[in-house]
C-alpha cells in the first residue's frame, strides 16, 4: 500500500509528533533531552525552519514548525535519524526507536496557532507529570512566559504579537491565556486525532488546491524540490574561487581546508546527499563526508577567519538558501590571506 501524501508547502505551519516504538521512552534522562534539542537547533538552522513551540515528553514529543521551503520531511528525516543513531549507541540498543513515521497535521496559522501553542505546552499537565506548565523544564512555556531567557532557535514574536505589542505585556497575557485553558474540560488531543488539516473549510480548500497544483513525481528535478538551494557544482565552483584552486584539484587533494568547506556547504546549505558529495570529492564513503562536514563545523565555532571565508564562498554561489544572511564581501575574499599552522588530517 502506498504511503499517504506528506502535506507541505512553503510557509506551512505543522503540528509534528513522533512516538517511541511500542510506547518505549525516547528520552530516558536529561542528557537525551539536551542532545535532542541540540539536534533540533541544527535542524532549524539547516532547513530554515521557524519553531514556535515544543514539548519533550517521555515517549514522544510535539513541535509547532513553520517550513519556509516545504522541506518538513527532509528535516525530520535528518533529525530523527541522527538522534536515533546517537540514542542507540549511547544506550547500547538496536532496532527501531520510533513508532511508524512521524505524524504531522497542517494548521491554519491565522486561526489555530494559539490553539496549537496551548495544546503543546499543556501536554505535561494533561499527562499528570506536573501541576502547572512552569514546573516543567522541557517545553517552550517557561521561555514564552518570561520565566527564563529564550534560546535563539525559538521564535517568540509571532505568538507574542497576538497578545500585546510589548514583550512584558504579551508574557502576562500569555500566562493568563494558558491559566484559563487549564480549566477547559475538553481533551484537546481530540482535535488532532486522524486529521491531516486543522483549519476552516475555506482554508482547507485553498491548501488542498495549492498542494494539488504542486504535485510532482519522484523523478522531479532537484531544483524543484529544493528551490533556491545551491547545486553541488555551484558549491564546488564557489569554494574553488574562494580558495584559489579548481574543482579537479580539490578532488585530487587530501586533508585540505577547501575539501572540508565544500563538504560542509554542500551538506548544510545545499541539502545534497552525502553519497553524491562523496563521489564528487573522491571520498570512499558517505561517512567520510559526514566527518569532513563535522570537522569544518567544529572549526567554524572558534575560527573567525574561517567563518569569513565560508561567508565569502556563500556570496559567490549563484543559488543561495533563503534567507541569505551572508552577503558577498567587497573586495572578494580569497584564501590567500588565510594561513593555518595546524597539522591537517588526510582523507
């Protein structure tokens, strides 16, 4: 039997949930939760998502996600797959971590954004884990209600704007809204069960029409699947120009910074499969490319000169992931002024 169509379009708001296989815990302790949130942060950055609300339970989680590029499936595949591999290694287990595919419901942002926000943060209360939402550490409630600073990857403004123009006033109004919702006898979970959409009939009709018009085959061109994302050739050309080299030289060389930057940009910005990057760079395995990209990511965290070079390479790309936050430098930066003293590993 064919899988149901995964509904998505640019600017869509999703309620996303995934549960442990046969109800098993997917978060055994706070270390698991922190790891999942760190991977969620990377997913939000890499796939250009907007996260409005979240809650981590014991055997499942809830997210309120807005996708600018209609790439929910790609992002969730990376997030869940990466976390499952880490979880199984840490806890020395094998087998599936999740029950079936993740579930998502398209939500009418104009009408039901607050309903979704309320439902997600009240999950720990409805489950009897805590008496009040501020007592639960692993949800977006405390940051949204003003009890603690919000992480950079959580978007507060959209929901806050529905309450008041000033953050302090919005936080008070939000707390009142949640308090009033706690006395609501309805089981909010009933809203989501077996539904693909949550919205008005007119909105559902418009969304279905939009999706019908954008249907594509599995053989669709990659540019249609990831519009605005750079192609592999575009990444390699931009990096070659920045590092005063050629694509052929990067393929033949080993242990060079240019190869690591290419792997990083192709994977993070281009969303290009690791196996395809490996073939282009002459690396024997997809895992080798993952290692190169991970090493570059680590170096970027503490090397301002390298960040400048990566931004320069991004500026040379013909197609850039929206929003493009790295304008081309003037005059253009190249690697001539970049010198490294560390010993470089060969691959």
